[in-house]
């Protein structure tokens, strides 16, 4: 009886009585779909959900069937995704790709391609590969790997090159790829001119990181504003600016050839000769001096032959490692016949990174690689990277992997070594990956310190590498809502401000879209002026918004509805705003 009496006088509490800080904490636990539902409840919820979208960085991935992979990801989306990457083990028909696109936000930027093998982490965080020889292949249903993410402090745009549409350079210019300001590029290619494109993009953005790979299937994909491109001869990419979370990490594995010291060379050991082709010249390395035997100089070609013999038949090939300062790591270039100038007993030096393309002096080591050196390099460097990130308080949200099609169980003696190693070191971190017919990334380094894990500039084509795009962000700082203890007028003002900054509304259905009858516009029966809109009853405005695909927020003023519809009528954007009339 006493409890009943207390209950009868206890004040009731509405969820809207909670402080916005507490509401934010609750909304952060909801999936993106649940947040969208809450956002349509009232102006305050709309503002708080918008704040989550503006401050939440996340990445998540899934491996599954094309028809269900978005559904698998939906409960794990922390906010509305703005970018995506899709790898498929079978070529996806344009119609099926469009169905997938319709399940994603209208403004998402997504690229991908058809691969012989795809890899990724599933909902439980387990690594899965699509090929049947791999024990990670749990089911033939693992046909696509999809990752979705959002990085509100960065701007991300997609672009494509389709050789059926003419010059690739013109297409890049038209899509803003050569406009200054972009910091990171992620490419998926089926184009023989890719090396030229990478060279041009890197020259235009010298401090940008460029990563990617050649698709091993029949098409590359791009999804933008629910339109779909499936390109059989071309290239697709994502480009990032602003506070970019994506960093480039490259590993191949290298061991210094046994008994070969570190060599040095100076101005007297270098010679420039004319190649005879368009006035081009190359820099020859004629002699080397061994660090452990000061003053002992030998022809550079003799040193290379000795290193090749020491590497042995089990070697995966010989590389020249060059450095201005040994402590920064040695930049690797595969040593092949094109670098040998026998009449000079010399080697052609690869161009130096940076503004100065020639070498005034430097250090040199010869390197080779084998399965064990590749294992050690990837494991050591990923472990160092994790320790470095944890010391700084950074969060690794996820990664995309481009690994050579030769780095399989045939080479390592175990399946999916690159992806498995990443998943073991970064347990639970989302990963999506592909086996490439050639990789794109920054220069290869050997004996580099942990501070050189992430690189920018100098991108080119590689072979037998594992390249990871790592999505790293600083530890999230606690939010402080500007609406703490705000009254109704402050909420209304904040709502108006948020709506003015929101993403543009997707265009309405049109006669040309094939999704509406020819009388669609007539069926809307909308006036052609803002004044005419204001004369309509609220119910008619809501019906028009529904047909236009514009969401209605409960509690909106009538003028909010008018202003939402105005851009879709002839001359609507040109008329002056008036005063609100009534409440929705």
C-alpha cells in the first residue's frame, strides 16, 4: 500500500526530459537504421543524430552473398555510411549491382571489382576467403566482400575511367582528380595505362599516398547516387581530402644478401650518359666502396654479380636497396637486365624520390626475398605499427588489402598468410582484401624504422607485395552537446541550422528514370511558386514530400515543409523565404 502511495505522487519522466548528453549516449548504441527512425521523431532527435553522423568515424565489413551482405552489415553501422568498397569473386551483373546500390544511402561513393579470390572478415570477426583450396572458405555463399565506412572529417569522392568514353586524361580532369588538395587515392584497375595514370596523379599530388591493385576478373565497378558503372577496360577509384584517415602500408620482405656489406658511393662513382631517346639521360653507378673495407672500390656490376651468386637459386630475385641515410631504410628496386650496362661495368640507378631525381651520393645494399623473409617482414612491421598506434592512442578502424596473386599457399606453404597475419595481430578489426595481378603503392623499403611504416609520394607499380590501406583515426574525444539545457526556441534554431547543412535531397523520380509513369510530374500537382506552396494545407505538403522522396520530421513547422519542397519546383529557389505558418 505504501509503495502504491509513493508511486501515485512520484513525478513521471518523459524521455525528452533527459539531458541531450544522456540522449547522445543512448543514440550511439543504435544502428544507423535505428538512428534514422529516431531522427524522424522530433527536431531534438534530428539534431542529436546529425551530430553523431558529423563526429563518428567507423568502418565495418562482411563476406557473404550479394543479396544479403548489406543486411549483414546494417546492424553494425554506427552512422550512415558515406563510402564503400566491393570485391566480388564473380562478375556482378549490372542489374544485381543496381539492386545492391538501392539498399545503400543515396550519397555513398563506392568502387570495387571482380576478382579471382576475395577475402574479408565476417560478422563474427572471422577471416574468410572465397577460393575453394583455402580452409577459410567456409561456404560457396562467400561471393562478395563489402566494407562500408564513414569519416566525417574527410571528403571522399569516387571517379572512373572508361576507355569507351575517350581520353583517360580528359576523364580525370573532368572529375576533378587533377585538382589540387587530394591526399589519398585508392585505385582498382583493368587498364594497361595504369602506370601512366599513377605517374600523372602522383606528379599532380606529390605528397599524396596512392594504393590499389589490378583486378583479376572481368570488370571494375563504381556506384554513385544509385547509378552503376561496370567497366571492362578502365579504372575506378576513391580520393580523399581533409583530415584523411587512410594511410599506406607496404610489405614485401627482404633480407640482406649474406656476406654482402653496405656499400657507399659518391660523386666520383657516378656518371650521366645520354640514352639517345628524346634527349633523356640516365645516371650510372660505376663503382662501390665497402663500408667494412674503406678505400676498397670495385665496379658496381661485379658487386651485383657477386650478390646474385650469394643469394642462391632459392632466391625470389635480387633487389638494389638505395638510401640517402641508412637510418631511413633502403628503397628497393628489382635488379633486372635493363639496369645493366656491360660496357661500363655499371648499373643504371633508378630515379630518386622527391624533387631531385638524381643521386649525389648514398648507401647501397643488395637484397633478396623468400617465403621466410616475407613472413618476418609483414609480422614484424604490423606488430610495430600496432604498438606505435597504441602508444599514440590512435584507433585502427579497419583496412583494405591488395596482395599479390603469387602470395598464396603455394608460396607460403599456408593459406591466406597476409590476411591471416593481419587478423591475428589486429584481432576483431574489419578487413577486406583482394588478390591482385599487380599492386600499386609507395616505394618498397627494407630495414626501415617503425616511423616509416606509412608512406606518401613516389607511388608506382609493384609485384609480390602486400599493400594495406589502414584506416587510422585519433582516439575519439568526448562530445559536449551544444543543446545542453536548451529551450524550445534554441532547439528550433539549431534544427534550422542543421537542415541548412544537410546533404542535398536525392532527386525525385523522373520520366526518364523508368521508375515512374509519364504523368508523374502532373500527378504531383504542385504550384510553381513558393507562395503557392504556402497556400497548400500541411497534409498536401506532406503527400508531396512523400512522392518526392523527402523525409518529414514530426514536429516540423509548415515553413520547414515548404522550404524542403521549394528546390524541386520551377523557380522555387529564387523566391525569398517568408514567415512560417502553423505547425506540422
